[in-house]
C-alpha cells in the first residue's frame, strides 16, 4: 500500500507554542482530542447540513455528517497505511468553520463582506477559530494545533499559489498538503453525496428509480439488489443499494489513490507535496459515477423549490441581521463591542454571525428584527 507516502510524525513542523510531549498520546491524537473538546465542534450539532432539522429527527446535521466523513476517511487511511490520527483530526475539523445555514449562510456572509472589499470563506474561518477564537488554554490563544492540521484545514478543498492568499503564506503555498489531508476532501464528497440521497429519500423527494435514471452505476447496483432480494420493500431496497454505492465510492477512492500514487512516482511524503496534482483521487469510472451523482443531486435536491425557498429566507435574514449590527453596534455582545475598537465592525459582525448555530441565529434575529 502507500506506507512510504505516509506523513512521518517525526517531520511535523510542530505547534506555534511549544508544549511538552504527552506520555501516551502523540501530537496528532492530541489535536484530534482538542478538536472534539472545542466549542466550535459541539456547535456543529445545531448547524444545517442540507435539510433543515425539525421536519425529521433523522436528517444529518453538520456533526453527524462530520462523524460520517471521519469514518470514511479513517477507513481509507487505514487501508492505505497512512496516518489515521492525522486523517481523523482533519476530518473532525473539516467543517468547524461553517456559518449557520450551510452554503446559503456562507454565500451571504461573503456577499456582505464583499461590500467592504473583503470576503468570507469557511476554511479560513476554521483557521481563525482554531488559532484565536477557541479560548481553552491559559498559555496561548486557540487550540495550538500542529502545523499539519492547520495546513490541512486551509487546504481542505483547494490548493493555493504563493501570494494568492497573503494571510495563508505560512502554509506552504504552491505545495500539496500531505496525502492524509488530501483524502478528506474526497471522503467528504462520498459522505455528503450518499447522505443527501438518503435524507432526500426520507423526505420523499426522490425514488430509487429516479437515481437509477440519472446514475448508470446505481442502476447496475439496483438490479443486483433486486436479484438478491426480490420483493424487498422500497425502503430496504433503497438502503441495500445505498450501502453498495458507498462501498463502491470508497473503494474507488482507495484504488484511485493507489493508481495515482504509482503513476506519480512519489516515493515519500515530500514527493507528495511537490507533485503538481493531488494524488488522492477516484478511479476514472468512480469519478464519472460521482459526477453524475452530483449533477442529479443539484437538480433534484439542492435546487428544488422546497430547499431554495428556505435557503433564500435564511440568506435574507443573515443580511438583515448584519445590517442591524452595522447600524446598532451597541446591540452586539459586550466582548464583540470591545473588539470593534481593535478592528472594523464588519469583521467583528461577520465573526459573530459565522460562529452562530442555526438555532442561536434564529433567536438573535428575532430579538433584533422585532425591536428594530
Ligand atoms: Mg463536509
């Protein structure tokens, strides 16, 4: 497998504030534990993944989604003989920068910040959370995570060139992150594509036949299920097929990464960094299946009238609350009001709103919109 490409813990660039070693947990294990014990991690429970909670108790939220990503990523890292602890720490941290209301919230905060010539992006926000906002240690701000975990956070879904994001110049621009970090992005895709099918099925937005019409490999899976379980209920049939689909996608990720690694000629983790492309990849046929799945979900689920309506309502409310705080900064909590003496109000407001859960946002919005 890919043991030679595993990131060697001995080569870690370490923590910003040096700390004595722990007797039985290595630095990546400690990072994983710090993420789990952070407030930002617990808040994931009350943040929308795709489907707004309330309609059903069974939809994913950002916390259960994160656990599914960690499970998939750890399985892949284990089979490939990569560092499972680094992989797990990164999987658990990968969504902690998400604002309330998922991508609608992120897009609206970005729009608000663009009015001031700035922007909002959840991976950068996650970095700010682990470097500053989490206050759990007397000796330093943030969680003081290892360099590789911070780097993996900012390179979660994209690599960047030198000078492209000046605030990220310390994180090896122009180089690929370790293979462990590269796995997270694709494990994330496997997790959400399949989970969104499951949640949409539970919400009666689609049937197994709808998926089969759009995704040829799913049709194949469904035919096998029908041969194995003739007369199975639509629900059992759906779940049998879904499990097989997850398995195919994860297997495609493992096999595709081995193929890419062999083709790259990389013999150690330094070569992984220098390679012009990411080595973590699906096999070509699984990439194709994953793409058709995404197209199907966009059309049938993400842009469906049912979801579009609640998305635009959430975005409008974020914009409204942002504007209220700009006009009445005295309505911000005291700590944030003090912060406006050190940095521009729009940044303070953005960081306040971005940290909110959906439920807390709703409360603050109602208090403020009512008394405007
Ligand atoms: Mg995710």
